[in-house]
């Protein structure tokens, strides 16, 4: 039986502009299962980070939770106050960010930063926290871990800093790890090593991962399921194999077509014309219609999410046949 560790229900976050609510994430729903890696992909500005920050209660100033709920086991995030978030963050759900240098505190040693996370959630002595910090550095494959405990972030390479971020994130054994573009700031070899490490740790610690990336290659390598976001909405959700073998949404097809194809001698790169619309300027029908090669009259109206043989797709092309409206 599949165990759900996270349920996002019709989540809407956005800005309140003089009483006019402008959604940045517009009513998305998805679940995360125990032990799986769920990918979230989409172009820049689609709302991937806003979604991940909602999961951590870390929305930037000015951005509000407008509607919907997020649930993990018996906890409803909608009702959370600051203190509730502090208890959950790091302990049940932890996050790693794109740029480890800006998320680590430059004036504290690596050891102190890992210990701080442990001491904020668990009743252990400083010595026990330090021992655990050392254990964590070993777990994430940091060479000379004893020395590194007393070093500062600037003394480490980018790849090592990202390992430290992972060590901090995992130090309280969270059930869910959110990784927002965890490897985009790193060069390709280091990227592969960090992804490999995440995979290994996931198996070892049985955690569930939400992996946000704009790289479909990373999705193919790492994920079980994937959500494609466009303009604050989910436009396709599928098992990774289905996403690549039976791509449905014209937007996803566009994303795949813009991947560099090594086998193709011409190295032809197509890209989707136009840009993602801004939250305050959304088209009233299908949000992708102005850029869509398959646009037709029906698209003046926003499509629902259709269930097509186990995948979900928000596109009128799937209105007929054996599809079923799910939302
Ligand atoms: N602090 C903010 N206040 C208001 N709007 C914001 C704020 N931060 C981001 N936005 C807007 O929210 C939308 C979604 O942004 P988000 O950062 O979630 O995109 P993303 O998919 O993570 O993009 P990227 O791939 O570039 O990281 C964008 O239109 C962005 O301009
Ligand atoms: Mg982002």
C-alpha cells in the first residue's frame, strides 16, 4: 500500500494588491508518497520555488497563502503559526537550496551550523550534537570531517558546501526533503556526484524527495514521478517513463524539444516561442494558449485537468477519448 507523506490540496499563494488577489501559484494539488522522488519542472517564473517555499512556510514578505491546504499525517499547515512551523521545519521537512554559499552563515563554523539545527529540535547535549554533526559530515562524504567541523564555509568548494547543506538538512532525519535546484550552481561532474549522493541517502534513510529542477535530464535520472508547472498551475503529471514516452501536454512537448539532443548531428535546438506570462497578466483561457502550436477555439476557456490513462493533463486536446476530469 502506498503511504502518502504529503498532500497539497488546491494550494493558492499570491500577492494582495490593494484588495485584488493575484495568484502566483494557482490552486495546485499533488501528493508525495513515502520513499519516492517527485520532480517539479517548468520554465523560470512558473512558480516552482513559490511552491517549495509554501511547503516550508517560508513565503517571502508580501506573498500570502490565499487558499488551500498542505497536510502531512495529522498536521494541517493552513492552521500553522510561527511556532508550529519552527517545529516542523528541519524536523519533518527540510530543504536544500540552489546556492549553498548564501544559505550557510559565513561567520559560523560548519560544525556549529549543523549542531544548531540538531539542538533546536532535540534535547541532546552539545557533545552529542557535535558527535552527530561529525557523523553527518561522514555520511555525506566530506573528506577530513573532523577538521571540517571547525572550518568556515568559505574554506570549502561549492560541491563540499552543498554536501554540508545536505548534512544540515538531514541532521534531524526529516521524512521529506525539498531540493530546489540543488545542483544548478555546480559544474557537471560535481552535479552528478551530488545527485548520486542524494539517491544513496534516500535509499539509506527512506525519505521522500521533492526535486525542483529545470533540467529534464535530472528528472530522468532521479525521479519516479514528475509534475510540469506552467504559469502557476500544474499542466501535466505523470510517471517519469510516461512523461518521456507518451508526452501529452504541448508545453511539455516544447520543453522536451528544447533539450539538446546529443544523437542529433544537427544539434537542432527548438525553443518555445514567447515567455511565461506574469501573474498579474494571465490570459483568461488556457494560460499556455498564446504560445501553443495546437491552440484552437476551445482554448479561450481554461481547460480542467483530465486524467488520461493514469497521467493528468490540463489541455482540451484530451477532452475526448478515455479521459476523465479530475479537477
Ligand atoms: N517576493 C515576490 N513578490 C511577488 N512576486 C514574486 C516574488 N517572488 C517571485 N515572484 C513572482 O512569482 C512568480 C513565480 O516565481 P518562482 O520564483 O516561484 O518561479 P520559479 O519557477 O522558481 O523560477 P526559477 O526557475 O527562475 O527559479 C514569478 O512571476 C515571480 O516574478
Ligand atoms: Mg526557483
